[in-house]
């Protein structure tokens, strides 16, 4: 993965070393505090959507940083990621028996799950890295399709100076940084175009590039428009 000219989010974690590095950075490294902040915000977002639900799907679940929190809120947690290595690390860290968990290697643009199969679909730190607008639209459409009620997404961006520091640091280590591909307002507009509406925001951090979890539900206007179109 070193020295590759383009660091695409879909291929960035395709080896074990990168997967373990990602896990460790959030567990005990430079992103430890960010992880704690995100966990607290997710707990607030889950409290906002109400009682525990039967199934949650985490799309782009990575090393399963949120698996204990999500599983605490649902009877069954399905983790989906493009990278087998990320799923392996997740399974090793928080193993779920078959009746309460699944680890599926799949592409978020074509999820191998039935319509309305989960009450809540969670997708964090994935969409903001997806460069191609059509890919983002495909992912948003899939999140909406498999969700019976809620879709929770985020769009994290770091302040310019932090991005500059990261860029220099990755360049020094001869790695290419992963670009932030989209801003929050564009992503939310694309979510609306995919047939969802924002019902609530839960702050993840309030200073230095504030960001939130966006709780979306299916838009009735969109359903009516589709029916009319048919
Ligand atoms: C920045 S990590 C975030 C992981 C996790 N959500 C978290 O916050 O710790 C992005 C994850 O999305 C996965 N990913 C990238 N493209 C994907 C795709 N098209 N379908 C499914 N997963 C994808 C990557 O393998 C990686 O594990």
C-alpha cells in the first residue's frame, strides 16, 4: 500500500498491517480521543432514535470500533466492509455468535441484503472519502433500501491546518493521504436526492471543524414521486 499514487478508501485497508494500524490509532494512538468523542455521540444518537431495535447494519464497519455500542442497542449487528482484513480484526476484537452478528465482505454500492432488513443502518467515516458522486449516490440508495426506519451517517472533515499537518506527515512517511471528497451540505443534498430526509443532528464535536451524526429517515415525498413516476 505504500507509495501508491492514489489512496482510494476502498483499497486503503486491504492488508493486515493497515487494518491493525487503523485499530491501534483509535484504540490507544493519536485518535484515541476522537474515538471516545464519537462513541459518546453515537450513544446519544442511538438514545435519540429510541428503544433497542432488532437489527443494525454497520456499512463500512472497519475494525468494528462501534460494535459493542451498536450491539448493546440491537439484538443483531451486521458488519459490512469491503476489506476482509478489517472484518477479521473486528471479529477478533469483538466476536459475535452467528445468531447475533454477521461479518460480511461486500461493496456498499451493492449490498447483499434484503430491502428493509434493518431498523437502523449506520455508515460512519466512509461517505466523506468516496470521491465519485455516482458511487456516493449508489451507497446512499443502498443504505436507504436496506433500512426500515433510520439511516445514520456522518461527514467528517478536519480543519485546513490539521489536514496540512496530516498531509506532511503522510508524505514524510511516503504514504499518500486519503482525500476528503465531499462537504456536509453536498452529502446531505445527495441524501435527499436518494430519498431521505434529515430528522435530527447529534454533535460529534463542536469546535475545530464541527461535525455531527445525521439521523435520516425515508422521505414520504420521494415514495409518492416514485409511485407517480411508475
Ligand atoms: C475510514 S474507515 C471507517 C471504518 C469505521 N466506520 C470507523 O469509523 O472506524 C472506512 C472503511 O470503509 C471501508 N470501505 C471503503 N469502501 C467501501 C465500499 N465500497 N464498500 C464497503 N466498505 C468500504 C474500508 O475498507 C474501511 O474499513
